[in-house]
């Protein structure tokens, strides 16, 4: 098959409504390893009491294991229509952190992250318009540092399978 034929078929496939998987640069933010010690649950009666209202969801995430940056478990759950809450537990010490996006202000929030990477990609759209906002964060020094904030137009793949 020639390059021209392949390109034409690819464009026809895209115009038929199929989406391509997007690859994000998770490897650029690779962590040194995965924690393999005992799971430490948050102390909801002490240090993490402000998160006690969500203890079941947070504990369940910790039980399911590490899914972000080598020793963290991220959990996202609904808090109403077009609303979600996102918390992260450090499996190594039980600390809980709040993700900088969530609530009704960032409706349709979708996160992409990996167990071996400190990069997290967020897509959201709160006002039902076409397109979305893409924000990228890197977890370092116990906080999420925003490294990119892009408005994607209506033709962009805001909600799609990503690797």
C-alpha cells in the first residue's frame, strides 16, 4: 500500500467518527520504582480527619493498590451532576492529598495517569460547549505543579482512549 493510499484511508477512518488513541509523554516523568512495602492507610481520626467523610472511597483506592507515581493511589468519584472529587493517598505513609481540579467548576473531568509516572493529564469542560481544557500536572515536592494548560477546540479529541 502506498503512503498516499494509507493517508487517504486514515483520513476517511477519522472522518467516519472513530477516534485514535492519544499517547501522552508519561515516560518523560518516569519514577524510580514502585513501592512494595506494607500498605499504610490514612489516620482519619488524626492527621487526615478532614478527609474522613470520604474514608471508604479513599481506603478502597489504597486497597486496590498503586496507580500513580510509584506509591500513590488516586481515586475519583462523583459528587453530583457534572461534579467529581479527586483524592490521592500515599500508600507508603497514609497521607492524603487533594487534586487541584474537581467539583462543578471542572465538569466532565477525565484523568489520565500511570503507576510509573508522575505526570497526570486532565481534560474537562464545565459549560457544555464543544472542545475542552487540557491541563497537565507533575507531582513533585508533595504538590501538583501545572506544566501545561491548553484550550482544545471542538475538533480535538477531548475524551478518548489514551495510552
